[in-house]
């Protein structure tokens, strides 16, 4: 069952739609201050706007609006004056298990929401029946991707949708489980979709189809590649090295580099990941490519300068979540700058390491846990802005800090949004915020909030 709603007064006349689509497409391309996908315009966790405050005012940043939403881990995308988000609503009488690790069949619907960026009013919503079989069943995981007048979404049970960004009308759809015989991963389908020219590349699963490229306009399959018992959760990532574009697909059995045009494997490095937890986005710096895993530490590869190939530079040796050595990331994506790695380890330790060797320089719990005690899966999302970082932690705080090889220097902190998710048996916010148009957009399982981060005049 599918239900699609457009609020009165928001339906575009058919004769106007081509012009409106063109305007939206041009606006999306022209507005470098939007946040149209996972980790921002360039998928690199860098916020490039100017005119942003240096410290939070007393009482916190001005709240522009709050809008009620359902539950989910999906971060918002902001493009063309609109905010796109996914959430989940349980069927009346249904409930999630008390133990978040339990898996059954939980009836409910997933929704794609479109909000007005100016006031938070819902412009349209697309809702579809979606019984959950996942562990940690709060809601969808993957951040929407907005481009060319279309919004692409991936639901926790493998529903891939291409919607009209103006009206929410379904342009095309695919079902990973029906179309590719993929099994729902333990924690759901979570790979943020990647757009490369005409290709929409997704982490899917199934025999020979861990990665699949679709035509972005029709949904037609262009190629499929790789087999693995389970696909993992790390988003497909595009890099350029050795004079060649390479699509990096990290699944729980190997790191793989593919030709993005054909899906042909350039190179592959076997790496067995416990519990299928290949999650954190791979990070490239110069000719070094970093991967970090919760149980099995980090691997750093040196990429060949002349052809698509790689050699392992260093690897962590500790296959433990508690006895760690380099960096054991889970939810948070590391950031690399000036030859150093900054990332959150398995129990909330914000760490700095040397990129060339993996040597740890310092760690702190000040940014992630309220009592400076190690906490399993504690996290903060790292976004670079000019010479500082914005860190959004799981307690709903937003921190401005400087990170350097010398240490962690906190400048300012404010409370952004209340933690509401109880899946890890404590209250958390595990949804990556968006930073766009001098604002921060953050959601929990009850609401999405927009706060101004503009520098006072």
C-alpha cells in the first residue's frame, strides 16, 4: 500500500512543471551552501559557507522552527529551499522489541518528507507499507540524495525510490529484496546512495550485486558487481587516484576498487569484518585511503600513482572493541587533515592519530560522554568549518572546537536537540545533522529542528 500526500495549494499546474523543474535543478546546482546528500555537497564533511558564528550566544542559537516527525536514523538533506527526510510510523498496536537486537516482523510505514526550509511546514509526504525485520528498528538509515529535480531514498528494508523533488510523485522504484534476492542486513539497508553522472550507485546485496548502478532517470540497471555473504553498511565512495576514477566498495569480506563505468574490479584486498560492521565512510587524503571498523581496527592503503592499484601501508592489530590500538570507528566517519586522523573510537574516545603510521597522539572523552566515562558506541559527528570543527554528539549537543595534533580545544557548546532513541539502552541521537544556508538541521525520533548559525551582525 502506498499513500502520497501534497498539501492544498502546493500542487503545481502541469503547464508550469517543466519550468519549475528547471528552476529547481538550476537552484540545486547553483547553491553551494545546500547540503543535498550524505556529508554535504562534496561528500567530504566540510561546510564551506562563510559568515558563520564563532561561538554560541547565551541561551543557544535562535530556533527558526521545529516540526514533528516520526522515528529514524536518517539525516536530513537540504536543497533548493526544501528539507528532505525519512521516518517511520508503527502500525496501531505494534511496538518495537524491548531488546533492540531482536528481529521479527514489525508492521509499519516508512515515509519520505519534504519540508519548506523557511518555516518547516510539510509540503508533501510519500508513505508506503514497510514491515521491519531489522535489529534497531527505529527507522530508515540512509540520507536522501537530491539532484536535478529528483530525490533518491533508500529505506531500511531495501526500497529504493526516485521521487519528483517538487511534488513527491514516484518516478521509479526498485526493491532490493525482490529484484536482487538480497537479504535484509541485521541493521537494515544503510548505504547512502551515490550519484556519478548518469549513474545512481547503491549498496544492495545478493549474489553478484553487492554494488549496483542504476540509470538515475529510469531506474534501469546499468551494471552489478561483487558477491559477499552480506553487503555491510559503508556507502559507496568515489575517488580519483592513479589517473583514474575509482569506485570504492567496502563490504565485510574485502576492500574493493571498481571501474565506475562498468563495475569491473580494479583491485581487491581481503579483510574479514566481524558482525558485518563495515560502516564508516572511507576517507582519502593524497594517496592514502583509510578504513576504520568497530572490532577490527583500521587499515590504511597507499594508492599507486600510475594505475588503479593499492598496497597496505599499515593496519591495526587489535580485534577487540575494548582493547583498541589505532581507531575503531562505528557510527562516526573519521576526518583527515594535515597528515592526521581525527575520529571517534569504539567507546567514545575522540582520537588523533598520525595518518602515515596509525600512531595515536591523544584521546579525550570530553566531546562525547557527559561524565568522561567510556561508553559503548558513544559517538559524535565531525564537520569541518574553516579552522574549526562542529561536533554533534549523541547527547544532542553541538560543539565548536579546534582539533590539532596538540589536542582538543573546546570553544563553545550548546544543546541542539534532545536525545530520544533508547535502542542502546540509553538516550541518544544517532542522526547526522545537515549544515546549510547558515543553519543547522537536526532530528531525533520526535522532531526536526532548524537553528540559525549565522554570525551576528
